[in-house]
C-alpha cells in the first residue's frame, strides 16, 4: 500500500509563505501517479487546491492560482506545495493525494495575525 506523509504546516501571518511537503512510501510507481493537494476548512467540503500529472502538467484552483506552486520530485517520491501571499481564507487542513484515491493524514495551515 502507498502511504503518504505530509509535513510543513503551521501558523503564519497573512502575506506570509509556507511550503508543504508530501513523501510517498511503499510504491515504485510514484512517477506514474497524478499527485494533488486538497484542503478542507471547518464546515466546508474538501476541495482541490493543485495537482500535477505524471507529465508534470499542473492545474490550480482559481483561488490560489498565481500564489501557490506545485512541484514533484520523482527520484525522492515527493510532491511540494509552495504557498505565497497567504490569506486567512487559506486556513484549512491540507491533504496530499495520489490519484485522488490515496490520502495522507493532513497537515494544518492557519493564516492569522
């Protein structure tokens, strides 16, 4: 089974930056997966933030386009989300996903002054 482990969340002031990381364990097929970052804010449904295909094409939610960047490293089996110019509305638990079917445990991001 693929296991995904996220890290990098925390408390940051509005306008600040955070870099989330996700490492995949237990697979030799990481390079074939579409990897994504999702988030779920209190009282809201989980939503796609960004995804990156096996061919490195990317897709972003409109609310984060231009502020967030998703990258992947197929040698290290990792995917990262660089989040800049954070807003209070970005506060949520962020989840890493492989193929939209396997999920990490989540990492909390709080944007507050």
